[in-house]
C-alpha cells in the first residue's frame, strides 16, 4: 500500500508540475499578445483601423507649404483684398491688405442699418481705417499640392480658400517680428509699447462711437430707420486660468482678436478674458485681492478686460444642483451663464479656448460661421450634425449632403424633443413650434434666416450606445435613457436664449457633462444647433471611403451611437493626426512651422532658406499649448494609452 501511495503521489506531483508549466506558458503568451499563435482570433475594428492607417505615410512631410510654392488662381477679384500702396512692386510674393468686413460705406449697407459705421482707434493711436500698420496681410493663392481637408471645406462654411497667410502678415500688426532688422516682402509696422495699451478702454471707446447702431432708442432716427432692428452684439470670452504663462504668441493672438473682432467692426464684438481662480477660498470680490490676482496672472494690457470667477461664485445660484457636478470639469458653462446674466447687452457669447488658433482673419471666421448657421434650414439639421461631413463622399453641403442624409436617416427631430415620459405640451420650452406637422412637408425653408443658438466645430453626436467616457454624466433628469447629444470641443458660440434655457435647467437641478449640456438643452427645447463644417486636415491621406468608415461608423453613418464610434474609449487615436481635437498632433506641427520653427523635419531657418517662408490657408487649430520653439506638442497620447481605466 505504501508503494502504491508513493507511486500515486509521484504521479500527482508530475501532473501538477506539468499543469503549472502549461498555465505559465499560456499566461506568457497572453501577456505578450502573440496573436499569431491564435489564427482564428478576429481583430477589433480599432486594430484594423491602426493597421490601415500605418500604410499611409505623413502627408505634410512631403508638402512644401511656402510662399515659393504658391499657386495663384487665374481669377481672384475680391473687394476685401486690396493692393498695399507701401509696395512699389506687386506679385504673388507681395502681401495685400485683407479686410473681410462689410462695405460699411456702401449705400446698400447704410440703407439696411439704423446708424452709420464710425471708425475706431487702434493701439497705435490712429483710426484703423487710416492705418496700414494695423492691417492683416494676405497672399493670393495657396501652396501647390496643398492637401484637401479630411473633413469640411473652406467653401462649405464660407471662408476664402484661395488665400494664404504667413507669420508676418498674420501677426506683424500685433508685435510679431518687431525686433527683426530685415524681412523680405514685409513692411514692419511702427513699434507699440504694449504694456501701455489699455485694450478695455479702446473697446469701450469704440462701442461708444457706434452705440447708435446697437441701441433700441429711436432718438433722432427717421421713420424708415426706426423700422430697422438694431444690430446684435457678441461677447468673446477667452477662457484662461490662474497660473498660465503667456508666450509672445498668446499675446499676439489675443491682440489680433480684439483688433479684428471688436475695434475694426465698430464694437460689434467685445473681447474678454475669463479668468478661472482655482482657489475657491480666495475672496476675489475684495478689491485688493482682485487686483493682486490680476497683477500676478494677467499681462497688464489686458487687466481691465479680465473677468474673475471661481466655482463657489458661479454655483451659488443653483442650490438644487448636485454639489458633485459644479466644478469646472463637469460644469464649465456656469461661468458663461453667469456672464450672460450680468451682461444682457450681448445676444451671443463665444466660449473661446485660449489654446485655439485661427491662421486666417478672425472677423472672417466669426462672421462666416454665424452666416453659415443663419442660412441652415432646420429640416435634417440634427441628422446632418450627427456625422462628419466628407466632401468627397457627401458632395456639396447644401444640396447633395442634404439629400444623402434625407435618404439614409429617419428625420425624427422636428421641434422640441420629448423627454422620457413627459410630453412636449406639458413642458416649458423656449424654441418655436414647427410650421408643419412633418419635416417631409417642409422644403428646407423653416429656420433659414434664423440665427443659430449653438455653433460647434465637431459633430453633434449620439453618445448613448458609444463607449465615450462621460456619456452617462446626467444629473436630475428622469430616467437613464434621457435623450442627449454631445459635441467636443467646448469652443463654440451660444445664443443668449440658449444660455438662459441652460440657466433654467440648472435652477431646476438638471445638468449634464460640459460637452453634452448645451447641445442637449437645444435638443430638448427645439433650439437651432449647428455643426460648422470648417476645414479639418489630417496627416494621413486615407481614402475618403475609409475615412467615412472609421469616423462615421455608427448607425446610418453617424459619428456616434455605437461602440465603434471614434469618440469611444480606446478609439480616439483616430484623431491623433488631425488639426482640430482636444489632443491632436497636426495642430502643433503645422502651427510651429507657421511661426518659423522646425518641427517633425520641416520648417525652421534652414528649411525656409531652401524652400521659402512657410504659409498656410485659413485653418482652425487645437490644441496650441506652450508656444515656444522646443515645446513637445506632436506626441499627444490619449488616456487609455497612458494606462488609465475608463469608469463610465
């Protein structure tokens, strides 16, 4: 018996040892992800995307985007592009003056506005209509073989796609290059003592000179003029924070926004810095504390146009909100709502990211985006908004794209949307009622000419069904399936009407994550929300059909609604090489080259000696952070790549 037991024990020991070795080898294979040992394993959609993406080399490594490579269009008559009289010679490399403003002096403009436009003074103490030093320059043409955008286009949104800018024509009026001794084909503006400029005073004086254009008062107006509605005004809130270090380009970008949006338009816009004071215990309502915060954190030229806020200050109005959702990450809009309540004179408010850049003219950007929103019909707008517009796939935005969406989608959103068990008739909504019962009865007429309540710059997608990280960040609404939409990045324009509706929702204790809240309130209340199809570029030249497959991967070709959405956790790497996302490498690469710095093998002094000065068409970039030559801004990783685990 002892011999048998001994033999069995040896057998069990050998068996146990073999089992242990087997499992050790299995775990090793698993940890090494040796998929080739498992031939029948199906690759995930994201793995297939990454495999396809690797087959396409960098586009912009091989594009020479310089003045020497400009391709001039055969015809470019445009009243907004003027010869610069300071140059004796003219040619493709000679910049022109770019003024994409209404023709304020025309009879047509004067007949349709309550009061005439009055020119304003700029930082050099001169009237801006008389100062060439304060103008933006432009080159006619774009670099030869400059790639087409992956999404959107200049034409779709109304930007001039036949002009380019370099760093001197774009920022020279605002201090760029002021200490350089000689720059070819550029006339250096007179130098400004920027720390002595008071941008707030300049804006206030400009508005005062033009106040009659925006006033409801009829004093001194003819009967005909009294019938004309006042012009609307827009506030631009540049979001910044305590502790930010301002690079020279940050200052130049802010100066350009004030000059081009506010001063050159006669007060149509007012620009502010919205400063987040992170220390919630700091009494920023006290004058001494307020001044110290400004002095320590904001360049002097912007002190008087800066608005301080902290979380307790903006959350105090909303006692019914869950206290866990009132921080800036979850409730970015509380500070904007606070501004709207304090400033009823503004019809629209821009929530402007401080690390966004537009290489084109800011007035053209804001004006054309607003104009695009105004001309869009309500029929099919939520369905068009829900996907990336790819011109090579969808055709013309205002014709073929409409028909495509009409055929592929059930046009389900028509006026205010019911929320769970509560019918629309039993709720207070602020949007208008549809003129006909069904969208099929409308000839794309309803909404045309109506201002957009929300304008964003990526699709307004369906988060339910995706693995987007904050899709369930819903508080105070009835039911987990409350209809919702989302739009990244929060850089956007909102109407006062929408902001007041958001305020009312918060007063009632209802809220959603920052990227969902404004577009969802617009959805629930029947307001007009629009995605602007601005040109977004990619460093990977995937075929248009592949782009559509990977980015419009949801139900009926939407960008959301399924786990394979590019916004889902683990799939955002699809955005890595584009020019506009919250983490994207192309923005840094192209913008650094634009500023004359070498990045990823292109740009810089030697490159420009060989190829000419870098120039770009109008492009909206994000993110543009830490703007200095040696900053690393082309190696962004997403949270899942850094080892974080999603907790929805």
